[in-house]
């Protein structure tokens, strides 16, 4: 509240006292805890700072504020709505979810640098680093109440939302010798039966890197890695649609493919005859959905409370149990059975293979040409 600078007239003092009494009475009626209440808790169970600038807003501290969030659609967005949007709307905010891919969101952040219309964006791990390095997104704020609950790997280059591991899915009925490592994809019995992801994209970049790392090289051994991928050709399908991929896996047109654990487990749950493998040498490639706040947002406090809800224990638990995403919040507890299906726990996170994304992104144009001419043309 602003200080009263003119105390010259007694009637003004009286009116001020009367106003304070009314405000106090309104504040005591805040039953669901505003952002500035010292006893308030967010829906994730973590206290919201009493030092918040919105503390004088009563039970609707964000009334009149609109937060625009770029995020993926489907069940991902549905969970965000339930555990972040609805609680913030009860506090007076309007939250608009703009659905689409990360490329559109990243382009928007750059195009609107300094005056963003999108306040919060969900990106992948290398895009979030790029956005922060280039000054179109804010670095992570470690003072958020739930930030300390994140695994260290989730505190880097934005706010880690989920962990996934890129591993291998295969038809367990038709592949007689179980696949255990990345190098197994080069077995003679799998020749011409390995689906490739579309390129460019995370899965394709990772597959090029793994073609090197599985045989003692690095992602920087470009031509040698592409030569190794050529040994897997002809490519039976280049997938972007998961329904089509798993139908081919079921029918035997494809026997194996690189894929995220969460996606594979969704189809295993549906009854498809497939198995997912988390290789050991090298391990599954780390994928991390990451949240960033746009540089120059006009609703920073609201954006931070949105992020705090997303990385909180409640929402993180539902992402793990309902969507098979590895939680970035180390306080999340899951069953032993579920823990085997997702990236869960410090040990599992530490086994994820982290790629040199700065190098990979610098080679995207060259790799795109090689992918199309040396792999798909075969």
C-alpha cells in the first residue's frame, strides 16, 4: 500500500484509519489463501512467498491479468489445465494455452524479443538453453518455492518439467533374441527392419549421435556415424505418427525403432506386443521438457507462480502416473512397477546420455542433407 504523504488534516487521518479497518476485514475473509498470505499454500503444497507483489490482492491477486502459455496439446495440456490453469483462474487470472510445436514457440520468442505476447513457453532442453543464452528467455529463478525440489539436471537452462529417455522399442514376439543395447540394432536379423524418425528433430539428431557412441566414437564423427546408419538401410519407414509406427511394429513391417520410453509405454499399456529397452552402453539419450519465462513478460509474478505449480509435487506426480513422464521433482513417489517404466530417481537420471547439443545444432543443415541423400535415398 502506498504511504500517505500529507498528514495536515485530521479528517484525512480519520478516513485513512477507517479504510485500513475495511481492508483488514476483507483480508480476513480470504479462505483459499492469496499469493501474499503467510499461511497460503499453492495447490502443490508449497508455500507462496509472502513478499509477493500481489500480496495485497486478497483472494484474487491476479484479477485482470492474462498469461499466455505455449505448450503441447493432448493429455499434456489437459494436465496443465487441471493443476495450474484452474488454480490460477481461481485467483483471478486468465490463462490462455497456445498449442503447437516447439519450433513455433521458439520463433515467436525471437520475433517478439523485448515485447513478448507469449509469457511462458515449453521447449526441449537444447532450445531452452539457446533461448536463455540469446536473451529471449529468463534464466531460472532459484527462489521459487519448489525449485529446490528439482533434481540438479532439472535446474539447468530453465525449469525442467519432465525427463524422458530415448531408447529402443521392438516387437517382442517376432524378435527372438531380446535387444539389450544400441549396438544390437545392427544385428543381421534386424537388417532393413529399423524405422527411422523424421529429420530434423530430437530423435533423429540422437540417432546420428548414438550411431557413433555405440561404437566408440562421438557425435562429432559425422561421416563415420552416417556411414554406420547406412548399414541399417533400407529404411522401412520414416515415422512421425506413432499410431502408424506401432501398427507397423505389430504387423512386422518394422521390428525396432528408437523412441522415447513414455511413448512406448503408452502403447504397451494398450496391448501392443512390444518391449521397451533402456540401453546401458551408452544409456538412453536424455530428453527434458523445459519451461522458460519470456524475457520482458509483463506478468512475471503470475508466470513464476504458474511455473511453480508445474514443477510442484502434485502436478509432477500426475505426469508420472498418468502420462509416463519421468518427474523432475525428487519428492515425487511412485510404485516400484511404474519406476521401472519411467526415468525415476537420481540413479536413473544420472545414467541418461547427455549429448553435445551446441555442436549438433551447428550441424543441422549439413546433417539434414546427409539424412535425405545418404539414408532415405537408399
